[in-house]
């Protein structure tokens, strides 16, 4: 559930793995919500820098401090 009128800190990480797969993780307020590994089923994993965005279907939301940084 999503609390109303309460700011949440949401983060996503994407990292390339040594085996060629790509791991994606989604966090809310520091808690891991979901993790997935793309090993290339149906096509090669997207492992090069690209574009990012924010999407909310059937939602009314606001965001601030949207940043994208490289993982070290």
C-alpha cells in the first residue's frame, strides 16, 4: 500500500553482472521491494547507459530531487 500525503524515498539500482546479466532492484524507504535479473531471454540485456524516466499509471503523485548517478 502507498501512504497518502506522505513523502517516500524511492530508489532503483541497475548493475551489470560478470556473467553478462543485469540486476535491477527497487527500494522504498531503504527496504528492498523487488529484485529481478535480466539474463537476455527474448533479446540481449540492456547493459549500456541510456535514458531514465518516471511513470505513474492511474496515479496523482509529485516528485522532487530526481537524480541519476553512476554506481561505483
